[in-house]
C-alpha cells in the first residue's frame, strides 16, 4: 500500500509534523501504509516528538491520563472481562467526566497471584509480579510494558521471597527517567531486620539494585548510602530524580524525603516542609505522599477532619527544587468522605484519591478542590490507577548508557 498522492508531494518534515499529532493507536495502524511511514513512525526521534506534543496538551485526546489496572489476576470478585483487561480512562475537558478510551489485554503471566505498578513514565509502565511457589516462598519478577504498542519486556529479575516465621523484610521500588541522558532506570531497595547491641532490632537497607532499561542488566549499589527508612513505591519523578517519604525508623513519622538521581545513581535526602514537621508530623492517622505536581515536588498530607469527620488534605509545593525555605502551603481542603489513600497525581496537577466508599476520585486542586468521579470502584488492594500518556517510546535493547 502506498501513501496518498497528495501526501507524497508534501515535504517529509511536514508529513512528520502532521503524523506526530495523531494518537498512538492510529499511528501504529498507519505503519502499514508504506515503508517510509513505517520507518518514520518507529524512529526514536519521532517517538520523542510525539510524546512531547502530548505532554504539552497538543492534539487529540490530550486529556487522556489514567490507566486502571486490576492487580489480582482472574479476581473472583470481578467479572472475568474486568479482571483480564486494563482500561485507559479519558476525561472530558468540559464536564470532567471520565470515559473508557481504550482497553488492553493484560499480558502478564496468568499464574501470578499478584502484581503491582511500580510507576508510569512516558507511556512506559513498570510492573512487578509475584508467583506463589509454595507456602514458604514466592518469586518476584519485573517487567516493562508499553500498553499502546502491546510490547512487553522481561527485565530479567527473578528473586525468591522467603516467608519464615519470625523474619520480615520490606521492598520498595521506583521507575524514573533522566531526560538529559535519555535513560530509564528501575531501582529496588530491600530493607531487613538487623540486630543491634540493644535487644530491639531495626529495619535497615540491606540491598540496593538498579536496572538500566535497554541494557536490562542489574547492578548492586552500596546499601549504606541510605540512612533512612522509605515508605512504599515512588510515584514522583521530578528533576530527574525519584522521591519517597522517609523516616528515621520504620515506626517513626516521616521527617524527610529520600531521593535517587536516575542519571548519576546517587541517593540523597531533602527536607520536609517545616509547617508539616511542626503541626502534622505526630498525627497518628496521618497519610503522607510525595507527588509531582506539574514540574514541582509536592508533599500531600491527609488526616481526619474536625471531630474525626471526613478528611483534610494539605498540599505543600517546593517552588525551588532542593531549597528548604521554598516549601509553600498551596492548597487546603476539607472533604466529607474519609480518604483511604492518595494514589498519586496527574500531569496537569490533579491528585487521585481512594475514598471510604471505594470510589476513585480525581481532585482538581486549581478549581476549589472539585471532585471528579473516575468511574473506578473497588477494594484498595485489588486495583491500581496511575497517570498515563499513550506513547511510541520503547527503549532499544543495548542502546542505553550507564
């Protein structure tokens, strides 16, 4: 099949500009038109331009933003069609309502009994899976996935997780991108119990592993570079670095932010907002999340409202990255419903929350905390919702640096 004659007369850069404004699924179909279009669409430079336009909100479906993924394969509490597919949800810019824009088959091993999204960057989704092998141990594996392109890559990590009485361990992950070097990396930190001179044992980082996507090889970093305890997987990649809320010990309140520079592979710590440390730090039922709001690092603090009715959300934004005094309390809102957990943020500065009525809502920070129903419902451990942008990005094997 050949391109239409009217298009063949256009300069190649004009054709590239026109095509770069189309949705990813349309472009994948257009690869069949002719060899020149196929080569153009699959070129890394074209994928970068296409992604850039979508992140700027240019072109159709620019409001596309959420990936809904059931995290328990073949869940008996869900219809089979829901448990075997993930959905891309798109918001209407006028009504704020969400509709299902696309549906993808989940390509992961059906024998996995649990999987979880580590992070979503540039249309790439990093996922870890658990495979039950016996009552005493399971196997964890990790994958990179581009739902729009229907591409899946095994990141070559298989680890046995033992379940021994009296022993405990804890793992956190992060998936980020260093735009200066065009490098994608996955980091995994394993915490374990260590016996000190005093009787009580403490949880410390005992292993740090980093995978450079493209090489798909893992290297070990020294765990002593980490002097704090980080909570949950990172969903905040800002300034080429991943971020986790952190505390001195696992049972202490969060008092700092652990960072990992994707390019240099160096760990560091950033300060929490002073107002949070003074007023909110010791609240027993407080939830703290680190998020990316537009191009800024943000601390989201959720705690029970007055009289333990509903919830209160406070949002601090670091106006100048790395500068403690630049933390600014930008939003405060009181909600009638109790918030079970904060799921993360979207590229346009909204936050995703999971309420006690099992609904996932999108909270518009700039519009009086207006709540938009995403249409997603369920128990918190049986699904995940992440910010997502369809793309043609797919790191080539063997072309990564570092």
